[in-house]
C-alpha cells in the first residue's frame, strides 16, 4: 500500500547553458533556468520572477556576486550568494563568501568559507530593487 520509494528530484528547466569550455567575463543576467559548467568572471543575477534557478555543476566556477531566487551549487563560487528562495549546497559545493538565504539544504562535504545569514523572504534584495535604489540615489544627487 505505502511505498518506501522516494520521488525523484525535480530538475529545473534549463533555458540557458554555459558550457565547460566557456569563460564569460562580465555580468550575466538571466530568467528561467541557467546551468553553468564553465567559468563566469562577474556577477550572476536573475532578471525577474521567483521561479528562476541557477545550477552550478561540479565543473563550474563563478567569480562574483550571485543574486538569484533559487540556486543549486555543486561547483565553486568566489563571492556572496543572495537567494530569496532555496539554496542547495551539494557535496562538492565550495562558497568563498557569505550565503544569504531563506531556505537552505546542505549536503555532507559542502564548504562555506563565510557566514550563513538567514533572511526572511521579504528582506532579500532583488535585481529590480537594486535598480530602483540606484535611480533614487541618482535623483537625490542631482
């Protein structure tokens, strides 16, 4: 009647892929699903919506700040991670920076060389809020 079988994990829909032989210098802004196997030297930010997912494979590296709703990390991030939704740190994850999260899941073997900071979902800054803050600051300076 009842089964002990676990449901398989849902995989995120991938809209964009950065391959393992690719290096990007500069910020990456995406929506939907982004899978990174290569190297990004710059920030990675989700454009809009709370359903965007960044997946960093064990071959992937990001050198910059990450601001996304949901992230699955199994590679290396050198910089802070800001996630308004879910953070999953897989066994080979290495984060050299602070992790700001609402929900977190961490596998044995994952490393965080920084602080884990819990933030309620309404306190996490999104990309759109950053743009509005920049506009407000620019308007006050003139």
